[in-house]
């Protein structure tokens, strides 16, 4: 299979030196890319700014902003059989990007934000027979919020990720997730390495493809 994976955060700039971002390290998405590669798939990894080494044998597209990630995913989606969106894409960006570094003395009292287009939602008409998997990073009402995203984003599965835990979610090497398929029973996985979560996810995609 050709598998397109996104990983890491995006950065939405306020001025040339400051940005809005989040805590994503890219570990979960890179683990998915590695697992897919190890299981014999062709992988394109669209990566936000992270300090991880991409494994040899896959194509890496490096992006910074959500708009760049959207362009890279849109360029790759037609050629993929499965898309796994593990990236933590910004939901908002500054309405205005200042050309020069803002002076401390003239800092705006408030920051106007505008919504970032949702990458997955924008791909609905191009899904065809492709398998789309999203992740849902939640701090409350984990399963309900994840299910709402599964439906609104027209996904085959969402991986519900409780990011209020300190031993799972952002930055750490382990994760505790629930696989929620569009059809079938949800499956809560115990705390395990992101590599193990990734291997199970790739196996789920393979089984779904059959
Ligand atoms: O990178 P790590 O440190 O290893 O941490 C892993 C992780 C917590 C980042 C990862 O496992 C995770 O949960 N990723 C999804 C984070 C997220 O953005 O969740 P969300 O609930 O805001 O978005 C839901 C889905 O929509 C995601 O698949 C996201 O990629 C996608 N999305 C979000 C916003 C947007 N503008 N476009 C999108 O397509």
C-alpha cells in the first residue's frame, strides 16, 4: 500500500520570530511511518518542525505551517491508499502576520485569530476508496469528542488520545489510545509504546483494506 502519514505540530507565525504552536513532538506520527515501512508499505511522511530523524527508505516532506501541511497532503492524497493524520495541526492562526519583529513597547494588547481550514474535512470529496484515519487529542469527554470528529471528518477510524495524562499523549514515548472505527466496536488499548500503537494501527489498516 501507499501510506501518507502526517506528524508533528504546525507553527503559525505572529511575526518573524514568534509563533503559535503545540506540544507535539512528532513521535506518534514517526512511529506510524516506521511501522508502515517495516511492514513493507511505501510511505510519504509530511512532517511539521520536530527534532526527530526520519527513517531511511521513505519520502519526507517538511512543512512548517498548517497551510503548508494542507498543500503537502493535498499533493499526496491522490497517490495514497491510506492517510493517517497524526499531526497536531493548528486550529487557529494569527489574522495578521507582522513583517517585522514586534517591539515589546508596541506589542498589541490582544491577538486576533482566524480559523485554519480543516485538512481532513477538505479532503472529503477526494476520499474515494481510500482509508482515512485521524487522531483526536482530547482532555475531556474523550470518546464523545473523538466520535464527533470521526463523523464530521468522514473517517474510517479515529484514534482517541487522552492528552491529559502525563504518561501518554504528547512528547512521551508511550501512548494509551482507543481505536474507534466508523463501523464496529471501539477498542481501548492499554498503555504501550508508540511503536506498538503504530504497529497495531498499520495492521488495522491492512485488515480494513482486505
Ligand atoms: O507528536 P507526539 O508528541 O507523539 O504526540 C502525539 C499526538 C498527541 C500529537 C497525536 O497522537 C495526536 O493526538 N494527534 C492529533 C492531534 C490533533 O490535532 O487532534 P485534533 O483533535 O485537534 O484533530 C483531529 C484530527 O483532525 C487530527 O487527525 C488532525 O490531524 C486533523 N486536523 C486538525 C486540524 C486541522 N486544521 N486539520 C486537520 O486535518
